[in-house]
C-alpha cells in the first residue's frame, strides 16, 4: 500500500482497477499474476483501525463521520439511511460478516458454468477467511424460534444454500479478528 499522493507523476500499467473491495481486490490479484496492475482505493488502511479489525467494535464507524472513518453514511434516493465503505477491503471491512455459498439459480443467472471452479473458489475463501461461529444464547434462541415457526429443517452449521434454518459462516475468527479481501 502506498499513498497515491506520493506516486510518480507518470507511470504505466496494463490494468487499473478502481475500488479495493470484495470485487476489486480478487480481480486485481488475479490479473497481477500475468500483468502489471494498479489498484486504486479512495480510503485508508484497514489494519491500523481496531473498529475494522475487531468484530467486537462492529458498528462504531456508523457514528464516525470524520474524514478517516472507514464508513460513509448516506441516504438513498428513496430516503433509506445506509453506509458504504471507504477503506481497503471495502464493504467486507465494515459488514456484519455473514458468509454462505450461493444457490444454483444464481450460478446459472451469473453464467458460472464451471462447477468445479465455482466449488474450488468457495473452498479457497472458506479456507482463508471464513470460520464457524460460536452460537451464543441469543443467537441459539433466535434460531430455535425460526425452527418453531416452521422454517424447517434445522440444517445445523453449513455453508450450503439450503431451505430451512442453518448456522452460516462468519468472516471473524475465534479471536474476534475480522478477515477481509485485503488479507
Ligand atoms: C453495514 C453492512 C453490512 C453488510 N453485511 C453483509 C454480510 O453480513 N454479508 C455479506 O455477504 N454482505 C454484507 N454486506 C454487503 C457486502 O459487504 C457488499 O456487498 C460487498 O462488500 C461489496 O463489495 P464490492 O467490492 O462490490 O464494493 P465495495 O466493498 O463497496 O468496494 C468498493 C470500494 O471502492 C472504493 N471507491 C469508491 N469510489 C472510489 C473512487 N472514485 N476511487 C477509488 N476507490 C473508490 C470504496 O472506498 C470501496 O472500498 C453488508 C454491507 C454493509 C454496508
């Protein structure tokens, strides 16, 4: 990571990727295997901010409107309040960390026809940045109430996209450390 203001006045790249979020970072990383790539991110580093790195601080940044905040609050055109990221790692640096695999319908719509590659990609992500959460009392009661209300079967812990109720993955490790595409 380098400050863009300190970059040389003229430089050349095969590709310039704008936005270091969940989409931009993997794209830039993959391209950089064969090409020279510049990744431009308007926000700061996620690593020196405990509000980003520690999930226990989730949401603090929604009240931080300073220029160095990792989040920017905004109002949608329909008048709905929301937050968007401005930090390397993008929305994954400020989001709730829920992870699940997608459904076959989405794979078809997105034309992800290479099932082997899709599954290998899920497995890669699950190995490097997704964890099984500790299910606390509140979460457990919430899950049981969904099952009681008829959202069955209870699938237990799984990354798979299934009808019913389940415990999904989380991008926070057992030490409470958040993992993002920036890692
Ligand atoms: C509060 C919240 C909770 C969420 N919870 C979940 C969840 O639990 N599970 C889940 O799967 N998803 C969740 N999401 C959604 C998920 O985080 C986003 O869909 C995802 O991170 C989007 O990734 P992206 O790369 O498309 O965009 P972004 O992550 O938005 O990345 C875009 C990046 O581009 C940068 N940028 C913008 N303009 C410029 C510019 N002109 N020049 C340079 N850089 C620029 C931004 O600073 C940002 O870092 C949540 C989102 C929010 C806001």
